[in-house]
């Protein structure tokens, strides 16, 4: 019986290690997506100014580019936004470019004019996530 338990633990540990290794891409997905952008769009991301909300520098606004908008069955939509992480030491993502999946209300997406390929203003708050502020 002890051998069965030990074998199960070893198999489970191997599965977890494999899942972790396969789940990490080191930012390759973001790098590929960035190279798919037009040079003008790349410059928008690189040159976007960071506007801090206050002196604590805990949250800021900057530009992002909408990669996709997918409506859900309910009253929400998934908005995929790429943004240049100019402050990687202050955020959980350590990559230069990030792709964030944001759940937003459909009426807000339509009211702000959010669409694929559009430039939006996003609010970044490390530990809290990213939200679309305006299009």
C-alpha cells in the first residue's frame, strides 16, 4: 500500500512539473504578437507616456492596442489588450510587452468605441490588474 501512495505522489509531482514547464513561454507569445503589429502601432506602444494618478505611483494610465474583442453569452465581452510594460519592476509581469485579457460590460465596450486594432487608454494597477479607461 505504501508503494502505491509513493508512486501516486511521484506521478502527481511529474504532472505538476510538466504543466509548469509547458505553461511558461518566457514572453514569447507577447513578442510574436508585438512583431505582428504595424511599425506605427509598435511606436505607439513604445512612445506612450505614463501618467501616474498620484504621488504614490501605485497606479498609472497609458496607451494599449486592442488585439481582439470577443462577446460572451452574458452582458460581458473579453477585451484583449497589448501594452508596453514600461515599469516591469513595479508589476507582476516582467515582460516588456504584455497581453491582458479584460472582462468588460458589452455596453461599456460599445460606448467607448473599443474595437480590434484600436488604441485605448488603460489603467494599470499592479496586483489589481488592468482596465480600459477610454478609447
